[in-house]
C-alpha cells in the first residue's frame, strides 16, 4: 500500500499579463466564478480562499525586490498532497491544455505561479475562529545554505509568537516545498543544495509558456489576521529582535505579499473547521 500523503496547500499567484487583450474584470470573473469551483469539485480540495493584493507602498514608489508582483493569490487546501496526481486534478484547465477558446481568452493573456507546499506547523491565537482571516501575508523564504536549522528554530521558537502580537492576529501556518515524482512519494526534507525542505514542484505559466521556477522559496508562512488593515507598525516590530536581525539579512530568497480575502470556497464558505488547521 502506498504511504499516506502529507497535508499541504496548493499556492497559486496570478495576474493579467496582456491587459490589452484581457481585462482584470474578465480574468477575475472567470477565476472567481468558474475556475476555483472546478478545483474544489475535484474531490480532494475541500476548501480554498481567493485574495486580492493590498498596496502597502505609495503608488509612485518603486516595487521592492521582496514584494510579490501578482495581483491575486489563491490558497487551495489539500488534506493529501497526493491528490495532485489524480485524474480529476491533472485534467483541470492549466494542468492540462484548455480548450482553444479558453486558451486564447485567458491562458495566453495571464501569468500563473504554482507551488505545492507540505504543512510543517500551525501557531494559532486562542481566540482564532475557523477558516481564513480577512487579511493574509504570504511570506515565502529560503534561508542561506546551511542555515535551515537556525531558520526553523527562529520561526518556531520566536518569530511566530512575535507576529502573534500584531493587531488582529489569527494564526500562522508554515509549509515547506516538496520533492515528489509519483503518488508513492514521501515528502523530502533533504535536497541538493539546501539541507532543509525545498524542491522542484514550482512552475510559472506565463501566457501559456511553462517553465520550472528553480528559485521558488523553500518555505512558506501564511500569517492570517482579522482586521480592516494591516498593522504595519506591529509587523515591523516583529522583525526587530536580535535573532530576526541575524536571520533576515542572510536570506537567500525573500518574497512577501499582502492580501485581502475576496471569497472563501467549499468548507471555508460553509464555516466548517475540518481543513482550517492544516
């Protein structure tokens, strides 16, 4: 019998790449009202949440190198990461070639970045409700070579608790990228070039040109909040500890995005707790 798969998430960022051919409104209408429902209907994705980017810098400011470019983020809950090998999943538009009309209307005019992450741990506020918060920070990081142990201790022993002091905090869910080639996989925590948890299951689909993202961050943290806006002062304080000052400047890859919830799907929409703490 194949070993049981670990829980995790499918992380997908998206944006319109050719605005002269596809409007944000038409792209978002398809994504919100068609595509996410199709993914949830595959049978192995009980919940999902769709988010829109929140500007945190002045409109005329240059985008920092760490800031995500994507307009939207969708998080799909996977109780079993092996579901991505199922026919129902692999036959989805984008996983398989869409019909010509959808290909020309959506996929040749948009950019998607897709990553699979395995769940590591969850830190949750005592008052946290089930389901997604109104705001989320996607913090995707790769520590310097040889620093995974210190990086993970920092996150586990200090950083999540520091972020937990920020106004409106609900939870932090941590993940690492996986290495897998078939349904009998065992999530790998040792890979060439980085002794931590990283892997090749990250792709970019840019105007339907697919390529591997070799520099996709090895670790992901989803920091969720229930608030009207991000407490930027509180978030800044979370990075002011001596341990943070030692870790953050040495990160090999740092990618962060600030997002507001647009719509929950599946069990999240129904208020179920069954997948909220993966």
